[in-house]
């Protein structure tokens, strides 16, 4: 890190997630929020924070573990799985945009639809997958992350949001999950991690059947990541996010 980055990191640190009260979690598909931030969701709802889930696509092209269920039937099943999973994490407000899984939609349409939800929910922090990891290739993840960042920065500007057909919102930060460049961590308990696993592996059975190789691999990955982030923060478990405040989103790439 150069001198500019070091000074800016001290002068304009990344916002601390837990200082806020209203959160919007954006998932490209019905299970992504649970994978990337499920334990954090469990913590925030347990503390009485306002949490909304927004699922962007219908998940109709799931990875083939759904026992032959496909198309509209799989999309309907995955929507129900999302609602069941959210309930296990204590989330009561779950919204669906129902764009077609696999990128068969306009980015502009998705971005404007996200803006409308942001205007309605008025979150202080928006969570979304990191679109700038260098290895993420899924078009829905990339578009979800870029749309979330686009709206997060523009949300406080009433004139711009009006052009999107949306109300303005005082968004303070965006927190990218599924990132390799975490700069903020949320300490969580074993019980919160258990809630994440129950929501993910107990509800999203069309994607993660009990005993399947995919389920075992993802379970191991989540356990390792939770422990790794915990060690970095002198605790047992944690989740990590790349957090940008409004000052970090424009013209100052060294700030975080």
C-alpha cells in the first residue's frame, strides 16, 4: 500500500457494518445471500435490525441437483425455498424480481428495478456479490454486483433516481460478499453459523441435496472461511466483506 492509500485508510476508513440499522441483501439467485452472508443476516435479525432480501433471478437453470425438476416448476420451488430459508434467518421481508436466470434480461432493466426497491426500502447498507474478484464468471453475479454498486452510489441523488422511476435513499455503504478483499468483518457465534447452515442446507434442497458432493464441498468451504475470518479477528467465527462508503465509490481508488 502506498502513502496515499495509507493516509486515506486512516482518514476515511471503510464504514462499520454494525453501526447501521437498515439493510438490503441482494442475491443474484435464491441461495446466494445465505452462502455469502447467512450468519451475518442471522446476527442482524437477532439484534432487531431491519433486513430485506431481494432475489434478482428466478433460478430456473439451477445446477441439476433438483431431481429432474426444471423450468417454471424449478423456479417456483426455488422461490419457496428462499422464503423458507429467509424465515429461518429471521427475515420477514423477501422480494423477488423474477428476471430469467442465466442473464436473459437487460442489465438496464435490472438496475432500474433494483433502484425502485432501494427507494422503497431506504437501506443504509446494501449487500451484494463482489463483481470485481477477477475470477467470477457468472453473468448474474456480475450484473447483480454492478447494479447494486451503481444504485448504491446514485441513491442519494433525487434527480437521478427519479429518472430510474425510483425515490432517493440515503445509502451509506455497499458491502460486497463472496469477496477475496474483505476489509470489514462481522463477528458471529456458532449459533449464527448453525442458522446459516440450517437455512442453506435445510431449505435449498433443490441445489444442495443431503450428502451430495456439492453440499459437502460448500459446507467445508464455508467452515474454513468462517474459521479463517475468525482467526483474523481473534474470535471463533466471522464473515468478511469488501465495504465501500460513499467517499470510496468515486474517484479515489486508493482509499480502501
